[in-house]
C-alpha cells in the first residue's frame, strides 16, 4: 500500500495580521500559528472573552480539503480510523490517517453537510492530505479539492448569532460511537471541569475581513494565545504540537473521539487493536501545572525529568529525560500550563521538572529548571482491555 507523501506547503499570512486590513495591535503568534495573530494587544481580556463565548479566533491558516461526490463517506471510511458508514449529515467527527505501524500521519476534523465533506487540518498538512486522497480514490465517485486559502476558519466556544454556513462542532471530550476513553472517570476529565466547547466556522476567505469587522454586538477578536490556553487546559490533543513521528492514538486518548475500535480494514488498524486489547502504549500525554514563580514560559521541546529528592543542579542536569514538553500557554485563571509526552508508567503523583538546555551559542551553559505537577489525561493503565471486567472497559458507554 502507498505511504503518505508529505508535501511542503506554506500557508498565506492572514490579512488581519499584515497589509491594509491588519487589525491594530495584532502580534504574530508563535510556532505553527505564526501566520495569524497570537493576540491583538490584550491577551488576557481576549482569553476571558473567548472562554465566555464572546470572541472569535482567526484560524485562516488552517488547511481545508473538500471531498464531494456520492462515494465521499465510503472513501473516508476506507482510509481512516473513523466509521462513517451509517452516519447521517450533518456530521461532526474526527478521523485519523495512520501509517502501517499505527502512527498518526494526519488528523482531520470532518464536517459533512450532506453534499460536501470538509476536512480541516493543521497548518501545512492540507497539501499532503489532498494528494493522498486523490491517489487513493481509484474508481470512487468523488472529487478532491484543496480549498486552503479559498476558505478560512473562525474558531469560537459558542454559536455566533447570524452566522450561517458549515460549522464543525468539536466532539471532545465526549466519547464518540465506537470510541473508548483512556481516563478512569469521564466525569473527572479536565475538559469537563473547564466546560470545554469548540466550533470552527467555515467561511470564504474573501469575506474574512468584513466578517470580523461586523461581528455581533458583544463579540471581539481573540488571538491563538487565547484558544491555545483553553485547548491545553482541556487536554485536547493537537497534531504537530502534541504529536511527533512516533505518536499512536492511544497515547493521546484519541480513541475517545477519533477511532472506532470495532472497525477493521484500514491502514494501521492492527496496531490500534493490538495495543488496545493486548498491550499498553509506550507513552502518555499529561497536562502540566507549571510553577508560576519563574519568569516567562518554558519552551516547547524541553526535557521532562523526575523531580529528585534533593534538587542538586548537577544531578538534575544529568538526569535521564522521561519525556518532552509539547505545548505551553498562560491561562487566565490557572496560570502557566502545558502538556508533555512522558513514559506511560510514570507515577501520576510524581512531581516533574522541566529542563531547558540553553542554545549552543549561549554564554551561560547551565540549564533552566522549572517545577511542574501532573494532570492525568491518559491513564497509566491505558490499553490491554481484553479480560478486564472493570475500570477502563466500563467507559465504552456512558
């Protein structure tokens, strides 16, 4: 079977960030979101407004691939982890494209309105997805179109009065049909406590400026610093930030919304079934509550180590890493938070240290150390459900 060929793609910079229609105070975001604004001069106020359902976030750099035709859902059913057979539009789902070893290659948010399936991807992933779907359509009655740049996304936590057209409603943190939760208690998930909700409105890019200029009364623009903080607090995984080239769905609790465990015959299905039924994922995603007394936020990519009994600098400098800091943000109520991918069998009560090694050309070669405590997102007992009579197996239905 063909492997996915990753295609280089550079998103266009949002007109709200640069050019004649740029919003006053707009500051480019960090990381893969630097094509849009991280904030518009008031990051904390923007985040509070977004949390209260009174703000929208420009995500026009995200990928949008459409599939039309009578066989569009059959094609997605064949190629992804999701079961699209029998689904009735409008559909709001999540699906993963895996490699032969079960590792995540593309994560897609899927909205189908009865005529068109909209596949929303992380920035830069759209060309890869469009190419793969085109190569795999064979005799299917479908048409695949990369509409990135033509269509833009606006993110929000609630309905926007007067907005029409397609909208993807995030199923997280629910358990989709055929899904399986890797938390001990669904009611105790961080996203439940945070009342996490997320919508992506799909609009023509040519209408982006006019749309944000004429938002309903009480709404404002917010940057990605706001949306990222809410996402991280909810333990919502995001490809390219919380994943790497070894990530399998089980590590991120992605079986909850993106994998139908009773479905077979897709690329990577053998690994999904084997780890879920007989084994354990090697790693797990955890939330982090980061020591706020340290100035600034640690950089994603920093090492995670176990906090030693005696905090000797030399010992912490040479300690073996148990994981990597993946996402980080400043939450308007919780302070500094993040996610990390760590060894699965790490004690959930263990205190952690974020170790940032200085750049090679830095004058000071001493690492920086920041304390952090864990928030369980994926249970250490994830997987190996065959024969289990209680615990995680009970979570398949709620």
